C-alpha cells in the first residue's frame, strides 16, 4: 500500500462533517449540506484534474489489497451510527424546525454518499458478504430495489429509452427524479418476476429479493417507531427521501442526453465508453470511490473502484460530479453548459 492510497479516507469527511454538527449544534446542523454542496465543489475547482491510469502491475497489486475493501465495509458501521444518533437526537431533544430539517438533510446526505454509493460498489461483487453489506446499506434509504434494477436493468439498458436511470436530452433533474424513482421501482418488480421465471420458480418464492426487501424495509420502520416513537418514523422517511434523491441526481448526470444507436436487428449497440459522462476531478473521484470513471465501470461492472481507468474517448464533464450535481439543480444553467457537449448524432436520436 502507498501513502497516496489514503486519499480515499476523504470519503469519511461527509459523516465527519455531520459529527461536527452534532458537537457544535445550532446552525451547524446544516454544516453537512454546506460542506457537500459548497466546500467540496470549491475544492474540486481548485484542485488539479488527474487523468492518469494505473499500470498493469499497480492494478494487480491494488486489486488484492484488503485495505480498499475495508474502507467500504467500515461505512456500514459509520452509516448506522450516524443514523441511530440522528434518530435518537430528533426523538429526544426539543429542537426548532430549522435544526430538525438540518439533521434530516445532513443524515440523508450521509445515507446517500456513504450508504447507497458504497452499496452500489459492493452490490457488484460476487461474494455473499459484500452483497449482504450492500443490501444493509440500502435499507435506511428505503431503496433496496436498487440492487435488482441496477444490476439486472440499468447495466443492460443504460443510455437507451428503456432505462429509467438515463436522463433524456433537455429533461430537468426535477422531472427525472419523478420518472426515475417510479419507473425503477416498478421495473425492479418486473425484473424480479422474470428472474424467478428463468429459474422455474413461482412469484411467492423465498428467492424473491423484492419480497424480502419490502419486508425488511417495513421492519426497519417498525423498529424505528418502537425504539424512538411513531413520529420519528416520519424523520426516517425524510432521511430516506433525501438520500435516494441524492442518488438520482448522480444518476441524472451520469448518462444525461447520451443514447445508444438501435441496430437493424432491433437490439441496441453495445454500451461503450461514449455512453457515460466521466470526470477526473480529484475530489469527486475520491469522495465517490471513483464512481466518476463511469464508462469503465459500465465496461466491466465487477472491476473494483481502485483500478478503474479513464478513457480518452469518453465524454468528459467540465466539472466534477459534486459540482455538476449542484449545477443540475439549475436547469437553464445545466442545459447551457451540457447540451452543446452532447454529440449531434445522439441529439438526433432523442428527437
């Protein structure tokens, strides 16, 4: 392991910002949103872009270092610690509404960045432990269906109209939130049904992951209500909504306006490096465990985050993912910056 590998510890700075908010209280309950959407984008602009890829030897070494996996697994403890303390604080301490909202938003950001994002990485692993961890990390966000839809839907249909998680050309992020959230959920049930049929199993099978996901999510809310009071369930739901909208904002910028060509056979061309937006801005890379090298992730989904490559032919975002997420919340500005960067051929496909 090299000292430079410690850069991924920066991903813990978001839950650390919430811990600082807990210690300082008051207006500092809003420190996590400020840190995430103001300070990180500022650092992203100031720090250099790094396009360098690892050598074959470096990849072989880093691919087998447990350190990189341990960084992911530790998020499980961190996420549930933050969640538990947030719900306890909201249920036991009399706080003004603005401070309550600050805690909900802050905890939701942690559930999205260190919960869903890490679950995405672990959900592509083949070992059972990683997949269990992925499902546990999705649970507080009430987004367990993401495991099914992302692995068996998105990676097959990315950059096509059939993919709920691909934003259309000139679609605003707010419209995308609605279409992606609803379509992904119902598509996850459809995919699950097809998987069971492929295995010759009935819908009411113990291998129906969507059934278990629904049961565990209801169980989670019941436990929250039992431990912290019925009203606290509303806080838990609010935290979940913030977290999965954070995920959907990332989904929005990953494939915005990019489309694959439909072949005469009726099938779509293979997913290539030109069908995902990439960014090598260093802050976004380390905060999101290299999610910003998205083309290589789609090329080989099982490839671990620490060895993902940059492809020169991939469309590059002018900013990192954190900054781009902020820009996406201002649709006229987003369209002005991003629309000219979309290949004309793909614009014609969208017409």
